C-alpha cells in the first residue's frame, strides 16, 4: 500500500519517547540535576575525563555521535565506570574557525579570509543546556579565542595567549529541553518535527533580514557582499534529525545511522557521500542561497574534516 507521509512517521516515532519523558518528569527522579550549571558540569567532565591520544581518537571515532559522546577509549580498572563526553576529532577546530570571523580584520592585501561570517547554534532533544555548554560551547569558544589571539599575536606581536584572560565574546544559541531543580522536564524541542520547525523558523527570519537589507540597499543583494543570502547547514546523526536535515539547505548526517538510512531509503530520500559532491549538486545553494525545496538529498560524512572542506569550498565561491 501507499506509505504515509514521512513527517507523520517521524512524529509517531517521537511519541514513545515523549511519554517516557513525561513519566520521568512526574516521578521527580531527576530532582537536583537542574541546579548544576555549566561550570560545575565542566569541572566534573575534566575530573572524570581522560585526555585521549590521537590513536585513541582514531580508534573510537566510529562509536561517537556528531558531538562526540562515548565511553572513554581505554578500558582499565581506573576508568571502567567513567563516562566521558568528548568532541569528535575535528569538530572543535572546524566550529571555532567558522566563528573566528574577526580573524579577517588585519589581513594583508590579497590574503583570503578564513571564513565568511558563519554563525553557530545547537539544537538538541536529549542534552540539557548546561551539558551542551560545558561539553561543546565552551571548548569551541576557547578554541576560537585561541585562533583569534594567535592571529592577532602574529600580526601585532602581543604576549602569548596563555597570559591573556579568556573572554567568551561570541554567542552560540542553544535550543534544547530543560530540567529544573525539582526534576521537571520542559520539552522545548519535543521531537524531530520540532527540530524541523526550528530550522524553518530560522529560514523565515533570515529571509526577512535579507529582504529588509535588499530594500535598504536598493540593489540586487546577491551581487553585494553585504546582502548575500544566508544558507543553513545542519549536521545531525540520528533519525530525529531527519526532518531538519531535509529542511536545511545542506543537510549532513554524521556516520552511518542504520535507522536513519533505512527510513530515508524507504521514503525515497537520497543519501550521498559528501566527498562525491560536484558543483551541479550545490548549484541552487551557491547561486540562489538556498536549495531546491523539492530536492530530497542528504549528504553523509565520516569526519568533520569533510565538512570543513565543504565550508571552505563555499567560502571560496563567495569571496
């Protein structure tokens, strides 16, 4: 028979999880967790974490999610019960570079900018804001600050970065569910369709800003650097990301989620390796600033390096 719409299926898959979340919330078993802030969680992660070697990172890359959650790589009597949150190799550097737009300030004539004003936000169903801030946002901002100050020191001969106070002067919005001090869970992002709706709302706001700037400039915005249309790149790793991946201009799935691939193939969604892309596949995104809305394609990667290379390709085109 005819398959139901994919969004109906994704909504049905979300329902059991939401029911369990409601039961957990009513039971108050999470009482007290909401009082922990990101600084406390970060201290706990450092206390229980074990710094991985490059070999360990390579060995466990297949078992982490798009942010990098997994159990510590080397199993010993000292760390067997310690659960650590680590970023997948290359994640921190790629995201920090995208945020380091001020690195372009002081470039010599003829030098290419490192990136063209990308912004970052985090959208999650399972992680609370404090954990996201401690395990992802703060490490990325520290790396960004290091990149900025290294570049500035190279140009202006300022003191070493370790002698300077860190300042988190970039904002990274976090859209996720919340647990309060009483253990009550508030579902700001109740499922895959809520993720899709967030991306759609972001697209609407970006479109309004684009139209407003184009009207102000009274010229074709696509022909100017100040009026370039924004695009949305979404990176996910599970079936709950599928609707948002399709809504984004460039949807990228990290790793090989069997459930996501199975659903995508069943509903006629193409999953292609990002490394095998060609310019024709990206033509709508590059030229028009958004993809063909009828195009059902998701790009698959095994590493953040592949994403970094794609972003650099877009940057080169838009220079």
